[in-house]
C-alpha cells in the first residue's frame, strides 16, 4: 500500500525544509525529536488517539528526509498495539513555482502479516 501527496510551494528549498520539519504544524499535535539525523528517534502525538514512534533513516538537508514507523502505536492510555511498519519519504525539489514537496508512505513487505502476530 502506498499513500502519496505532492504540493507546490512558492518557497526556497530551505524555507520548505523548515516547514517540513515543523511536524506539529502540519502532521501531528505534538512531536518529540532530539535531532533529525539517521538513527535518531521521533515520537509523534495526536490528541485523543495516542502516539507513534519512528526512526529517521536518511536525511539530506534541505532536500530529503525518510523515517520508518516502529511496529507499534500507543493509545491515549499508553497501551501498545501492533501496527504495520512503513517508510515515509519526504522530498523537496525545485519547480517552476519554487519547490515541490512530495510525501510517500509505503508499507514494508510483510508488515501487515508481522503486525497481526
């Protein structure tokens, strides 16, 4: 399964990058990130529905960011339940209008079967 979204922005790559890494402004209600670098962990929170952790895998400032969701989610009470692993890739590329931000989330092979165990 693939979820994909493209958006054009009248911005520079650096400006778009700053928007992309401000996850609480466009993606979740709150986020804990110590550092955005390969191997660093992030925890995304949504009010009323819990949180999910991810690990950054690839980072090329200001053009590319990829993270892998961990195979579980925490509900609002902190109870863990399995979720499929997926990789999210966010790229920022030049366009006629400024830049294009492309977000792709792909489930990893076997992720659904592993989450059901």
